[in-house]
C-alpha cells in the first residue's frame, strides 16, 4: 500500500530532524518516529528502555502526530488532492481514532484504504520498536 510506504519513508526522513534538533539518542529518536502515532505503546516501551524522560518524549512525539493529523487533514483535503500522503500523516491512527476524519474528508472509498494503512502500520510497531530500542 502506497500510504504505508509513504508513512515509513516520511518517518525515516523525520528521524534525522528529531535526532539532530531534539534528542541525541538514535534509539529514542527512532522510537519516536516509528511509533506511527501509537503513543500508548511507544511511550511505555521507550520508558522501559531509557527511563521516564525518554518515554515522555516518545509519547509526546506520537501524541502530537495524531493531533496534527486532526488539524491538517481537513485543510489538506481541500487544498492537496493526494489522499495517500494525507493518510501517511495519520500513521497507525488511521485505523481507529482518525478513521472517521479520513472518511469525512475524502469519502467512504478512502476509509478502507485508511483502515488497511492503520492495520499494516499497527502490525509493525510491536515488532519494530523493540528491535529499535533493545538491539
């Protein structure tokens, strides 16, 4: 699915920004961006790995990703006609909390694409984050 690949590539690109600008731990920076918005899992995993400050940082990165999705998608739906890019912003949240937002903004046909995107990304987070944090 194009939107899941776009989400992965966009997260990889934003890793460098997070790493350089905010936090010097590559594992914590990667956990922040590859949590794909799943803050209730990514934050506690990072806290277990590197303490409460790392957990709070990863939690906030993923929480703000979801909140930015709520802010940006209605605007993007009117000005930017690439739904795959908009779905990628939502990350794993596109299968649950932001699914109604995508359906409203882009129509019911895109709801299925958003659901599949969220399922794919949600399936990768429990596998990817422990690998990033503990290896």
